C-alpha cells in the first residue's frame, strides 16, 4: 500500500471522526425548519433558513432608519432623537431571532462570528465603521454579566472593531443600575425601566469624538435613547447607533 493511499485513509478516518463528533455535538435538525442539518452548515440553522434572513434596504428614514421612508419619518421630523442616525442590518425575524437566542441565551458563542460576518457584509454605506473614533457596545449590568458570562453587544462590537481597526471602549458607558429585562416589558414600562440605568465614566475620553453605539436588537428604542442621552453629557462630536436586528414595527 503506497503512502499516498495510507494518507488518504487517514484523511477519511479523521473526517469520519470529525463528522461523528460534529453530529454528536450539534443537534441534527435545523432549529427553524427542522430540516436535517448538513455537517457543513452553520450549526443549528440550515443554509436555506440562513438565506431567509431579510436585510434592511433603503429607502429608510435618514435619522432613525425606519424602512420605506424617504427623507425623515414623521416622528424624526417633529421630535428628532439625539443620535445622528440609527441603522440596523436585518429584520428581527425567525432565523435571526433563533440565531440571537442561541447566541445570547443558550450561550453558543460560535454565533458571534457568524453574526459579525453578517454585519460586516451588510453594513450600510452611510454608517461605515472606519469613520468613527470609538465603538461602544450597549453595556449590561455586572449582575447580568455574571449570569450570562458575556455581553452579546460587546462580542459583536469586538468583531466589528477588529475588522475595521477601530478602538472599542467598554468602560466609558456603563450600566450602573440593574433593571429587569426589557424584553419582559411593554413599551411604556421599558422607558421607565431604563431611566438612569447608564452612566458615563471618564467623559473626557469621548469628548469631541465620533462614537458608534452597537447593540444586538432594536425594539422600542428606549435603551438606545437612554444610552445616547447619557453619552451627550460627555459632549462627543457625533453619536450614531448600529444594531444587528430591528423589530418589524419600528
Ligand atoms: Zn432550516
Ligand atoms: Zn425617523
């Protein structure tokens, strides 16, 4: 038996071991459509479902990014938010909901990489990350950080910051008050719940700088509004927001 054939056998054996290990480690069904998962697909979600992710496309409100709006939406025209612009990558629909759930609550950190790729591939041209001085993830309270083990926004922000060579700051905007999860509350309660939750430390660092805030999901905007209001106390030159997902009704 030639050495080439032995190495081929070893290669096949290793591939089989690897595939068995993967099948063992990952559930065989897609979390979204329950189709059989190919070994090569993104774990837990099949390629078809992954392709179903719906990305936001212009036109959108110049400021808040609400889809299907030319210029400014009524809300931004009458009482504009304090951020310069808010952009989101995709709608918070089935596949992305599942991916974010796996990432955030089931702690499958492998999704950080997949989701960062998604952001990088679809970042709007009017929100290019390289033009900012700093990237700031929306912080979670240290109690939640202990429970979850990581801040999902920080992992996303890190991936984006690294790719674009922009500095990420995680100790300037901090969450100094523990709040109940926003997702458990209605619209008005969210606003009340989040008031006073953030604090800016060492404000001189971002004074006169261009800052991009990163979060995973934009729902009512209460969290982002509160974080932006707090950041303005440091008098930055610009504050914009980028979120991975955006709920349909916002
Ligand atoms: Zn599927
Ligand atoms: Zn708007």
